[in-house]
């Protein structure tokens, strides 16, 4: 029997006991969790040159929802555990706290956030709420609105703050994307509420939950864990947010949709997202690296996402986490990526939206 969710469960759940043991015992266990999320995943991707198989057409995925719910609940246990390990009275030494910070931060950024992304695309309101609160707990609640109502509409155009034009470094992109997505998501939600008949009361605006929920998390952490815990919480949230922004940066870098003569952009297609076929990080990140198919089918559950046939979508030379690391070194990043991105740009001209002005945003 085809059981497509099992490898996803194995890849995503393994870090949890390692992180828990590292918090309790320190030493080799903190190193083991960190190594699993970095060196082991990179090595497996590089040594075994296969792509995770496509699920057969028509396959149902009832276990996918259960795994996503379990990972979300695990997130709400792992986050306070990480805060205590890094900033609380866990008894860990300095080096162990640093390793715990990196390990928990990578779990939050590479497993919790891709899982929250899955959940906010669910039609089940309970699953959607879980994903929303994962983002809120990481002080990034507005992504729930901005991703669905801005990014999925305007990706690969200058109208999307989370699509980096050719030549923009990650360090210029990150603050623009954070603030721009906050504003654009707020405007989109406000317009959506105004279009409803009758308009819902203002207290039901989603941004109230994002902002007040984040403030409640900050207050709760300060009361429970003190100043050290609050500093650890802010650091872990920033670490996780940076990984989300890096993923957005990498997955649309330099790609642009052509503008038609009528002033509208061409439909979003496979050529407007960078895919990664690397098998292990695909399992660990719930197929988030199969990004072009996600844009084509936002409601498609993660085990069903497919890679595009060779030559039909841009492909990253390394796994998504490895390329995100490379993006932290702008010169090296541009040497690797700029020529590749130019191959996928529409022809420059007044109707293409890819002239010098569009590329220097």
C-alpha cells in the first residue's frame, strides 16, 4: 500500500526527541539535534541524487492533516522548551545554549513554519487556526493574510514585497518584505471586510488577533521566564522569521512575470518559482521546495505536490536550506544565481515589465 505521509513524519519528527534530550542532558544531544538539521540533511541530499516520488493521481491524504496537526501541537511544546533551554534556568552551559538556540531555531524555521504554511491553506477552520497561531506565536501573524491574499496574487511582480528582483540582496529584501507584507496584508484584509455585506465589526479584523496575540505571547513569556526568557524568545522568533524570509527570497529571486499590452501581468506559471528536487529536505519541509506546483495548486496537500518536468521550471542547484545559507553571502549568491535567473526572464521591453527600472527595485 502506498503510504506517502510516512517519510514526511519520520523526517519532521526526529528532531523533537533530540531537542528534548539536548535540553535535559546537554552535551552530545544538543549537538546531535543541530547536526541533524544541518549537516545530515545536506549530506543526504547530496549523496543520494533522487527526487522524492510523486504520489499517484487521485491518492487521498487523511494522514497529512493528522501529521500537520501533530506538528503544530508539537510546536507549542517545543517553543517554550526552547525558550527555557536558551534563556531559562536549564543548567546548560554557554556552548550548549548556543547549540540549543540554533537547533530550536532551525526546527521552528524549517519544520514549524512550512507546516504552518500548509495549515493556513486548509479549508478546515480548526487546522487553519492552528497554522495562524503558529505564526502568531513566532510574532509573524500577519503572514497568514499576506501570504494568501498578496503573495499568491502578485508573486513575481513588483506588487509583491516578498518577490526579490534580480540584483537585490537578502539584506535589502528582508526589511522590505517584512514591512511591505504587513502593510499589504492589512490593506487586503481591510478591503475584504469592506466588501462583505453587511461589513463585520472592526473587532473581527484579523490583524487584531495578529497584533494582540503577539503582545500576549510576549507578556506571557516575560511573566513565566523573565528577562532572559524574553530575550531568548525574541531571538528564536527572529531566527524563524529570517528563515521564512530567506525561503521567499530564494524561491522567487530574479523571476518576473511579463506585463501584457493591456497593463496586466501574465498568469503565474511554473517559470516564476524556483523548485528544488532534493529528496530529504523535501520530506523535512513538507514539500515546500516544490514551490511552483504549490502556486499552481494552493489547496493541494503537501504529499501531492509535484515537480515540474525538466526544463519547465527554474531549478535550484542545491537544496532550499543550502541556498538560503548561500543567500547570506550576496556576492557568492549573485555569482551562482544571476545568470540562471536571466535565462528565465521575459524579453526586456516596455510591455514585459522587466526593464532596468523593474530590476532595480
